[in-house]
């Protein structure tokens, strides 16, 4: 394995500012979707589409799991974590592998 052996895996995957900002945005969108769907707005049923699209393609595949709201949160979280790891990797590569 190449890289820095002293850096923990989670820090390498999610320690980038862009990845952390993306995770924060995904969390905020998920909270907003639950808050909007609790209201009496007739468009509330579509509020869950926004976090799913923000965390696609993994979240779309994970939505095949049965279970209602817990499956929705799991799908969005899985998609966000995979995408954040990719964002951190791209950010490192664009900076030439340096901090």
C-alpha cells in the first residue's frame, strides 16, 4: 500500500475540506427533506428526491432496500460517504497529492 501509513483511513477518506462540506450539505438536505415531508405541503412527497439525487448513483441503487425512512437514511448516507471519498481523492490528485 502506498501513501502515508501514519494517516488513518478515515482521515484520508474524509479529511478533505471539500468532502466535509459535501457531507454537511447532504446531512442538511436530508434533515430538510424530513422537515418538509412532515408539513402539509402538497409537494412534500417529492422532498426526498433532492438528497437522493445529491448522493447518486449509490443512493439510487441502495433505495432498492425495503424499510421506509431507515432505508432512505441508509441509502443517502451510503451515497454521501462514497461520493465524499471520491471528492477527497479527486481533491488530493488535483493538488498533486500534497496538503
